[in-house]
C-alpha cells in the first residue's frame, strides 16, 4: 500500500489520494504532517511504515476483542444455565499443562463469569486446603443471604485431566503420570480428599458435588485425509488425496490417482475407485494407521459412494464427512454431511473448525486441478508418449512438437521428415516412427 501511495507523491492532490488509499486498504488514516512535508523534503516512508505497523496492530487487537465477544455469546453454558442445574459456583481445576489452556470456553463451552473459577497447580490437580477455603467463603455468602436463591444451590468442583488415546506414554504431567487409569485414580483420590476434608470440618453432608472429566488432547496425532475428483468434461480424470497432520498440511504425503475404467464424468464411480485404491490394503492390516477423519469434497451423492466403499472394506463410516457447498457456492456457507446418518451441520462462517475444513478441502481441490491439467496437457500434446521413447528427452521432444505442431503431426511425419529435426538421426527417426505407429 505504501508503494502505491509513494507513486502519487508528486500529484497535486497527493495528500487526499493517500488518505483515500489508506482508508480503503488499511482501515485508518495516515499522519497529515508527513503527507504535507512530502512536497518539501520527500515522502518519509520510514515514518509512514512505523505508523502503519502500530495502527495495524492496534486494529487487530480491537477486532479480536469484538470477534471474541461475539464468539463468547454463542457459548451454550452461562450463569443462568448453571443456576437452573442447581449450582451457584463452578470451580474447575485442570492439569497444570498447556494442553488444557482455555478449558472453560473451548472444552466445557462454559462462558467465563464471576461464579466460574479456573485454577491449576504445578504438580497437582488442585490444593485441597486452598479449595476448602474457597468453598467456605462461598458458603458464608450463601448462608448469609448474599446469594440469590442460595438456599437451593450447591457448589460444583470439577477436576480435568488429559490423556493420549493413541500413545499413552507420550503425554502426562506430575499430577497423574501418562496413562488414563493412573490419571483417573489420582484425580478421584484428590476429589475424595476434598469432600472428606469439608465433611470433617463442617459436618457430614456439607461436601460439594464433584465431577471428573478426562480430555483426549492427542491433537498432534490427529490425521485428516481429504479427497477430490477433477476433470474437464470427463477428460483426464484425476483424484487427489491431501493429508493434514501435526497441525499442518503434509505435502510430502499427497497422492494423485489417475482414474481409468469409469464412465467419463462419473464422479461417484471415480470416488469409489480412489477410496478403494487408497484404503483396501490398509483395511487388511490390523496395525495400519487409518485417518481419524476422511473429508470428501461433495454432498450426499459423494458421501453415499464413499460409504459403499467403507462398508465393503469393513471400515468405520463415522470417519466419513462430506463438505457440501452452500447456497450460491459461497465460501463460509458449506455444510457437513455425515455418512452415519447424523443430520447435516452448518457451522458459523467464522468457526475455526469450518475454516480448517475449508482450507483442507481447498488444498485437495487445488492439488486435483493441477494434476488434471497436467495430465490433460500430456494427453493432448503426446508429451508423455514421446518421452517414453528411448533417446527422446525434453529438448528433442520440444523440437519435434515445435516442428510438427503436436503429436499428431509427429505421428504423420515420415522417417525422412523426422530426420529434418535437429538432433534426430535416421536410427532415432525410425525408432520414433515405429513407436508412434
């Protein structure tokens, strides 16, 4: 943007033009004194750059706050719902581990509020003495009448631990080690200690309700494979498979499949073929690593075809999800179609999950399109056929296609005609002629 602005610095209406560009493309104005001084000492791009960096960051912070506020309003659990469930306070203690950051809004879908507390301690799920003191303080408020409907409300203590379903030894913390059973026993023991401590000090029956939640945080191993089929009026049909794992696209694991033996333009048959080729051998291997999610670019028809393949191979159809284009094929209006009969899901346009799905789907589409175009070009020019002939490399192939206007021209040429091309001997010309006939 600054380069565009700089290009107009000698115009008579430079300052006005610069402000217009800044507002349209950056969303804020530029310092007027810097623009006015451009006539005298030249445009100070360093000052403008600093101004733009600062204001861009400021704008991002302001937008993030507004977007987060709108997002938090969609969280299903708030203070009113907690009251209707019989609780005046929810006290949450997750493992002291970064994987459980954002436990309230992202995992429990719980709207932050004064009566929602989240605290963790290094080396333990929570400190029993500290939690007894917290409970006692809220109990005093309840019994003193300072809490609305306090006589019918209780205190809920939630402990949350994490585990790895695919590799139990890969995750863990000082609170519970690294396996599900040990984590459960450790957390239940700590919750029992809390209840016993309150019952001993304040009388039997005073203890709060408790809840234990285990969260599988093995997102590093989450593997998503996405398929798309591409062709031009049935010509050069290609299917693509792209892979998302370790929070990124794994381009080294992408695969293209040339589709043969199906009716041109039959996308459903093409989808059945590529899924069969992809998963038939994996289905026979009990130790094979199957994807956690298989995305299909398409709606009910494509998902029905994919379901047929998975049922034939004995694979879990719950892994299959179709990405159906929304009304007018607009981005952000996609709906998710499930093979196991669940109703379609339309996520909000700003949903992080939808954005990730769309990113993976678009990458599969791009990879299929580029492969299809390359295959179509080879088919029309005969490039791959010529290159299969011994002695024909990229340079001689280019010379042949340039001299005769395409593979048909090369095929129509006689041995003598072929010999007129630079680098083509009689022996090679005879080899070319024999290969194309």
